[in-house]
C-alpha cells in the first residue's frame, strides 16, 4: 500500500464459512482490511460506520441480511 493511502475496511457476513473465507483472502491480498463473520448476531451495529463496504448474505439463520 502506498504511503498516505487510506485502507478500505470491508465487513463480510455469511453463514457459509467457505464463501467468506474466499472473500476475505481475496480482498486481503488487495490490501483491504477485511472483517469476516459467520453469524449476523456477531455484528456490532455501533461499529458499522467504520466500514466502507458491507457484504451480507441475504438468507442467514436468525436474522436475514435485509433485516440487519
């Protein structure tokens, strides 16, 4: 990453661990900071403002991505 550049923070939330692991690894290689969670209940709603991109699975157990 170039000096002075801002790191983009991404949140990935998907109950399929394989999907978010691939997304986390791919984005991390591109110098993005990725937080990957497998449970929508683990999302700290107060911290959502720090992310520039949030990728949510629409159909998850407990709470759907749309509801979150």
